[in-house]
C-alpha cells in the first residue's frame, strides 16, 4: 500500500472512525483464514503502483484495465523487477 495512513487504519481493530464501512469490509477480508501482510512501501519502492494510482486520480469511478503494452508501465515494471529505486529522506515523526 502506498498510504501509511491507510495501513495504520487497517491495522486498528474497533475504532475505524468516519471510514468505518470501507474499513470494516477490508478488516472482514483480512480476518479470513489466510495469511495477509500489510505494510507501507514508499512510492520509490513500487513504481508500478505509484504510476497506476496517479493515473487513477484523473479517471472516472469504476474498473479500469491498463494494457501491459503501455510504454510507461513497461518501464516501471522493469524498474520494479530489477529493484531500481531512488533514495528518499525520511524524517522520524516519533
């Protein structure tokens, strides 16, 4: 997941505040009999997700498929496969 806040909300049990309907549905999925790991990954560590999510902001609501032949997506897939990332300064907020 790209959103640290979303990860923190999903890990909470009980208090799910104003997003409760969506979070309850995710928490119900997470509580099934399977292993699921949720972690925060900075966008520099997952270029494909960052590319797709940034494109999604300008699209209408609904299901959209991205062709694997999209030149930009192909480059980001290659970067992710090779483990190429950019350095990022992270300031500890705690």
